[in-house]
């Protein structure tokens, strides 16, 4: 029986890795093609062929062509929320968020070119950029809900799988959240963005993980002003 359980767990882990690899291949193919030819010239068939899968497989991961540019972090966000809820009880909500996000960003130093290209694609496509911002706002809401649940302030309005919701439902869910969970989620999301942007222009100075940890250290310290160099003064 133990052997069967271990085999099922191993197969489940392999399937999950295969799904993540396929999704990543589709995103990378789409982003690189859009960066080179423009989003309007990229088709589902072309993306699928470049990723080595069928168009039918593409639609197992994304509902439309545009979703491959917008919903790139959907599964990652779900894993972060799960990790926040499963984190050791002695960790603060901010520490739990830090560790959960760090796991998802382990490969960022190897993928910085793709991140840069993706940002360029969104900047050149206002409609996709607007949708991407909306997706990030939804992710932040879901993250705040996970924080609320972790601290015992959950609500039936945002229990379960946290599926996509209408604008009216999202507003209702925001009203059900306290200030603290929303603030922690918003701060964490902003911290990730700042860490990525800071590292991207200083890659020769520090590893991304060091920058990421420093950002959260500043937050944990209450954003107190760091010590000034001995030879500097206020101006």
C-alpha cells in the first residue's frame, strides 16, 4: 500500500512538472514571436507549433490566444496562495508571503530576457496591458483572501477555489476583506515588482535572490531609513 501511494505521488509530481513545462513553453513561444513580429501576427497554430504541441493542447491551458500573454502567472499565483496557507504557523503573514513568492521566482535570473520581452509586448499592446493589469489586481485580491484566511479572518465569500468572478462579485469580496490582508498583499506584490525592476538594471551588482530578500527585509523593518555612509550628510 505504501509503495502504491508513493508511486501515485511520484506520477502526480511528474504530471505537474510536465504541465508546467508545457505551459512555460507556450508562453515563451508566444512572447518571442510577438516581440519579433507583433502580437497581431501571432496565431494559436504558430504558437503551438513552436512549442511542439497541438492547437488542441494549447486550449487545455488557455481559453484564447490573448490569454497566453495575460494569464501567464495563473498557476503560479494559485501555488503561492496554497504555500501561504500551508506555511509554518510561527511565520508572520509577510514572511509566509516572502517564502512562497521566493519559491516561484527561483528561475528569474535565467528568464530575465523573457521577462523583458514580455514587458515590451505588453507596452506595445494597450489592450493586453489593460487586461494584464486587471489580472494582477485579481491575483492581489486572491492573495489578500489567503492572508485573511491564514490569520483567521476568512469569509464564506472567498472560500473554496477562488474562481474568476464578475466586477460586482469582486467588489463584494473586497468589502468582506479587512484592511490588513489587503495591505499585506498589495505591499508584497509591489515589493516583487520593485525587486525585479531594481535587479534588471543592476544584474552585474547582485543576484536577484539577494535583492528580493533585501526588499522584504526593509518591509519587515518597517521601512526605517537605512544607515547612511559615514561621509554622507543630509542635503
